C-alpha cells in the first residue's frame, strides 16, 4: 500500500531524513517511532507530497507521488499536527466544507458520532480544546473515506481518556480494512496499536519489525521487557538541547 525507497531530505545541508525505506502492507497499522525532533513530521510531509523530497521513490498503492499526486489525494487521508482551519466556522460547518471536496464522502453524522463530536457540532473551531481539535482533524482526514490514513502524532498531549478513545477508533478502522501509518513518541501507543514499527533516530531507521520482535531483540538483560526499553537502548538516554 505504501512503498518508500531511499527517501532523503535536508535543510541547509543538515540531513534530517537519510535514505529511508519501508513497505506498509494492506490492513496494517505501521508506526514511525522517534523522539521529538527526530524527523517524523518531515518524513510524513515528504511521503504525502506536502514537502519536496531531495531524492527517493514514494508510491501509494503503486502510484508515484512524482507522477500523479492528484490521484493520490483521493486515496489517502492525512492528519497533520497543526492545520489552519477557519476559526469562526463550527465543527459541523468545517466537516461539510471538507466533505464538499469529494464526490463520495462518509456520512458526517455517523463520523461525528464515532469521534464523539456530535455534542460539539455548533461549537466554533477557535473554542475547541486540544483534544476536540485533534478529533476534528482526524474526522477531516476520514471524510473522503480514504483507503490509507496517515496520522502525525494523533494523540500527542491528549488526556488518557481521549487517547484511549482514539485508539479504539483506529482499531475499528483496521478491522474495516483501512491501512494506517502513524507517527508517535508514545511507546505504549505503539505496542497497543501497531503491527509493525520503524524507529527513526539520527535521520535513519535503526530498527524495523513487530513490537514483539524489537522487544526480544533490543531489550537489555535486567531491564523491563517492553518497547520503551528497546527504544532507549537504540536511541540513548542523553537529552538533546532544543528538543528534549
């Protein structure tokens, strides 16, 4: 469903992502794990054509983003970390606007019900909390009924209750056959949701596999056997000024 080969991007001679390659299979939830500032957002933006890559090949369902980005727009739904929405529009008006961009879209009332937005339909975007706005962004990504959903840290900074609700929503989408690529720095989230993960560190994927495989391979003896221990082993304990 998603094929990436040797994807690279630099800013002012600083290579942020360096020859990244991966394959995401149909019906899979695939996680990109990394610390803050690891390049997860740059990877996703290059993947969907929001940012121009320096080199590499990206294909979505066999379609190259270099050759037919317009077609890809109707295959994928993207939830960015931040989005410029009309602040004085209501939740319902916002979803109706984005629904109008597609010849076929999901029923808005059902979608609002799935994401607990129904009681907020008359609330303006400017008045939404972070969790409410995050649910709205995911609803916008879903409105065109995409085959592939790409989410950039969908639960970052959210209360545990909202996070768990979104986890259940994503699990339901997986059962419906959707393919999901998400970035996160929450190890518990990756263990709970992902069939496979890729750990991004210093611009490269330092490990790719199922959470169970990475835990078994990279957990140091005497440490807790979980994905967080494997992640720390691969990426180090040192703090980085400006990020951590």
